[in-house]
């Protein structure tokens, strides 16, 4: 009897170990959707995260996704919006891939009053996930665009919300979150514009996402340095991969972002974002750019989000394929 129990225990232990190894071997795919193929350009914000179970998340569609018909999107299950500024929600967008230059992409297609993010969510039958008062704003926009207001989901600061096996929560971001009057329209929008006012839709957010392979990712949104980057992102959620904005003046610059990575979060790797510059030429980082400065100042691997170039990350935040430094 003891022998049978021992045998069963060993089999169970082996199966458990195999299960852990299989999960650890699975990767999360991150695909940048920028304005020019193979480059990291001034307006680039959008990233698609694909969980090993197939769930696909679009983060800050902005202006470099050419609307809901952009062939690069594929299936989208969740749309994340960090805040409602036009370069993140998408007040306009590119006509097509490679239209314009890296420094000045052709973003002349008007997405008002719904936004690029809302139009994509309706077309893809996706959920829009936000924090603060943004949830009710997006619910109304979805309804106006022919979608369901129930597809606007709220994730307050605190516990995670699980969608299709992927857990998501919001974390504070130090930035503004004024909604341009053009998204409101009518007499109210005209009056606000004349007065130089924007609408209040709650505070901006960052996100922490836990994927089914165990990888925890921090998406900074537009932010400065915050205490939560250590207390929440590092100490509590233990993020291993970070996407951080390095655009300077309006968000953390390269030096401040490097401090966040090196001293506060200490992840395994980081993806540079929101550089507000033509950072590459021929897929190579240009000397003297903010991106170049950030790479030189950061102690962990920095991966540059070249448009259309998929990167794969394991549970520990290590890049397994497709990354460049």
C-alpha cells in the first residue's frame, strides 16, 4: 500500500512539475502597431498583447492604427485606454501604413466624435477596459457608435478583474486626463472650446496585467515618477516586463524613466514607448535620440517597439524571440 501511495505521489509530483514547465515555456507576444513598418516613430503608441490562450489586447490605439479596418489588428478582445488625450484614444489616425514620414506620419483621417479606440472596439466586438470615470464616457460612446454600453468595463484601483483568463488592474499615473471638447460636440462642446476648457473624466491610469503564463506586465500610461511604481508595481504585483513612456516634458523623460526601471521597479526587461521622436532609421536607433539616451541609462534590456515586429516574452519577462536592443 505504501508503495502504491509513493508511486501515486511521484506521478502527481511529476505531472505538477511538467505543468509548471509547460506554462513557463509559453510566451506572451507583443506586436507594436506604428506608422512606418519596422520603425519606432514619433506618434507610435499602440501595442497588441497576445496571451498564450489567444486573448488579444490592444493598448492605446492612438493615431497609428488605420481605423477599425487595419489588417494588422486581427481579432481584438480587449481595448485598454490609459487616458483620453487624442494621441492615445485616437482623435485622428493614419490613412494607411507608411503614409507620411517617421517624424510626421499622415494622420489626417478624422475619428471624431467616437475616437479610433471606440470605432475599433465596436468593429471587433471587444471590451473597452478603463478606470475612473472613463467607463461611463466610453459606455456612451459605444452606444452612439452602434455598440453595447455593457462592453465598457470598469477596473478601479485595487483588485484585478479577469477577462478571458487574463487579469487586469489599474494603477495611478501622474498626468492629466482632460477630454477635448471635440469629443463632446454641440453647444456644450463649442462653449468649452471657446473657454479653453476640457471635460473631467477622472484620473489617468496605468495598468498591471497578469497573463496566463504567469508574466506580469506594467503599462505606465503617460506618467511621471510615482511611489506606486515601487510599492504596487514592484513590491506587490512584482512586474517583470514594463512598457514605459520616455517622451519628456509631458511624461517621464529618458533619465526619469531609467530611474523608475533601475531603482523602483527593477523588472527583467522594458519596452520603450511614447518617445515623441523619429527614434530609428532602418530599424536602428539613432544616436542622440531620447530612445538612445534611455537605452544607455537603463540597466536591464531595453527593447525598441519596431512597428510590425513581434516580440515574445516568457513568464520571467525575458525576451525569447523577435527582440532587438
